[in-house]
């Protein structure tokens, strides 16, 4: 009886416990609102610096211990954590100097830039991680699946998004684009990159690491859609602080759970067993359509309804495109299956060397022919074939057999069957052959298989004995008819042997 070994991420790891306690404490502490806004702002940026520094260090440790492909990924994560840490440190200084300034709360331009740099490093590492050997069709379906989920997430984000106030001038348009594309956009691309790896079935993360990372990415993307004015509202500020601390703590937990479960990470160059499809794109499309119906019922047809409706249309088009791609792939697989089936049938019922029918196919056709009417069987055996192999080699012997097959096919009717029964023994099945024509066919085939055959630079002697037998329904079975032709062929051999002996005397 084997003792069950606990999984590494289930162990009471001290650092994991500390990170979880920190996240819970942040939620409880900020939610309690026991201190003023200034101390909360300073504490917020101090906690963010702590968890981002932990993420950078742990990612660097995973990079040092991991394989080459994963090492590049985790190194980019470590650099991203360092960029986050630099922005947090600068923001902490600003918060200490002016704790009640709006920029101290929502972030200065420097902090904003450091987060953008860090997210670019995260996304770059995720997008550069190889997916393994995928066909073009499989890669297209993978990207369509990820794009569908991303479109669904974007739709929900735009539904929650608040348009900035102010005059609708060029500056307002620029601010709107920045608010929509720069930070939420980067986080959505990060979600796309994570989905790309998860849906491919070849992820650099352990299962628990992937779950925690997915929750962190979604939570952070949602937080990035919240306008700055909401951050400045005292009613929501503590909870937004807590949410950001939790999201960043989850990043540190990602690195730690990966470090603890590194032994169960798939080795580079291998792919995990993947289901033939994922329910995520379909769930995303269903969620967007449910949101669309809800918005139409509760709000009617307004601007937000149009945004949600467009999102529903985009996700539907992506899912339909994915299905069309899958149908085309299935059609290709069916065509390949039919070609393979035809090839296997050819190999099962035909001789690999000559391409003629083999014994199995010949006996089946003979049985069917006897059930339909009279059939004639000719059995052909090459005389002195073994000396040919001994004198000229087996390659030459094979070429001689191929030439015999060609001459036999040329000497019979279109509907007749020529087969190689084995070795140097051939057979011909001729349904409905007139009795008077049988002897003539034997003479013609014997003549075509007599003489010398030029193979490469050698003249190889060729001679064959042909035996004929005719069977009728109810009088013969395949074995007895083939035996009769065999006896006739050996009678020809014996007669030729006696004739040769009398000539020698």
C-alpha cells in the first residue's frame, strides 16, 4: 500500500500563509476605516511595494530553477515586479509628502508609467512562451477562443466604464483613448495571453498557479476600468485599496505556488492532454447575451445598450468563425481518414511488391465469382526462380516478379483479376471464359512468360508453367478449384521435365 504524498501547494507554507493573511488583513483593515485618508494612502502604497517586491524576488527564484523556456518567462515576470516596485516606492514618497493630494491616491505619471512598463514585460513574457507544435488550423481556433473570451470581458468592462466628464474637445478624446486603451487595454491583453496558454493545453504554470493567476488578471482588469473619480470618492476608496492589494498579493502567490509545485509543471516540449474544445468561449458568449437582454429590459435602447449589443455580436461572430474553422478541420480529418482507409485497404488486399491482388482478395473474389457463375482459374508458377535469386540477387528477382505481373495484366481481359499468391506463384481469375478460349489463353500467357528479360545489365531467363481449371456453382468451392488448377500446373511442369529428360537421352 502506497502512502499518499500531499501536493506541494497544499502544505502549510509560511510565506503563503503570510501573503494570505496580508490580503485578508488589508480587506478588513481598509474596510474598517479606523484611520484617516492620509495614513490609509501611505499604508496602501507600502503594502503594494511589499507584495510587488515579493513577486519580483520569487519570480527571479523560479527563473533560476526552471528550464530554459520557462526561465525567460519568469525572468520577464521578475523584471515586471521590479518595475511595479519602483513605481510603488516613488508613489510612497509622494504620499508621505502630500497624503491628501489626488495624485498620491490614484498615482502619479511616473507610477502610471512604471505599471505600464511592468504590464508590457508581463505580456511580452506570456506571448513569447511557445505553444508547441500546433497546426495552422489549431492555432487559429486557439486564438479565436481566446479572442471570444477577451471580447466578452471587454464588453463587461465597457458596460462598467464611465465616460470622463468635461468638454468634448481633442483633449477629452485623448483622455478617453488613454482611459480605454492604455491601462485596461494592457490588462485585457494580459488576459488574452493567459487564455492563449491555458487553452493551448501547454501552460508553463502548475494548475493552482494558473487558477490564482487567472483570478488576479481578471480582478486587476476590473479594477483598471474604475474611473479615477471613483477612487477619490471616500465611500469607495478603502475597498478599491483593498482590491488592488488583493490582486497584487495574488501575483506574489502565483510565483510562490509555481515555486512550490515546480515538480508538477509539464516539461518544455511536451503538451498536456487537452480536451477537444473549451467551454470558456461559449460561456463568454452566453454571458454577454444574458447581459444584453438584461440591459435591454431594464434600460431600453440607449448608448450602453448599443455597446453591449455590439459586444454580443462580436462574440457571436468569433464563435461562428471558430465553428467554421472546426468544421473545415473536421472535413480535412475525414478526408485524411478516407485516404488512410483506402491505403490500408490497398495494403491489406494487395501485394506490396507488384501491386497485384493478394491471396486473401483473390480467394474472396473467387468465392463471389463461383456464386455468380462459371469461372476459370489459371495458376502460374515461375520455373527455376530460386537459381535466378542465387545468381543475380534478390533485387533482380524482385524486378523479375514485377515484370511478370506487368505481362500478366497485359495478357488478360479488363475485368479479370491477376493475383500474386506468394513467392513466385501467381493466379488469374477469369469469370465466364469460354472453354475454347481457355487453351488459347494458356498458350498466350506461357509465350509471354518465356525468354530472357533484360534487367539492368543482365539477361535474366524467364519461363513459367500455367495450369487451368474451370469451376461452376454447386460443383466446386474456391479451395477445390484452386487445387485443381494447381494439379494442372504441376502436370505441365512434369510433362516439361519428361520432355527435357528425353531430349537429353
